[in-house]
């Protein structure tokens, strides 16, 4: 949950255009983490 709070703080610190990219990057990182965890688990 700490990462979530950090992401929200970063989001607020950046300008409006940067905010969109920060959010997208954050969700992409989350998705990538999930995907790598699934890959490690195998089938």
C-alpha cells in the first residue's frame, strides 16, 4: 500500500500532462509485475 500512496503523491506533484503519464506508468508497472509473477508460476 505504501507504493500506492507514493504514486498518488507523485501524481499530485506533477503537472496535468505529467499526471496522465504517471498514472499510465503505474498501472503498466502493476500489470507487468502480475505478468512476471504468473510467468514464474508456470502453467
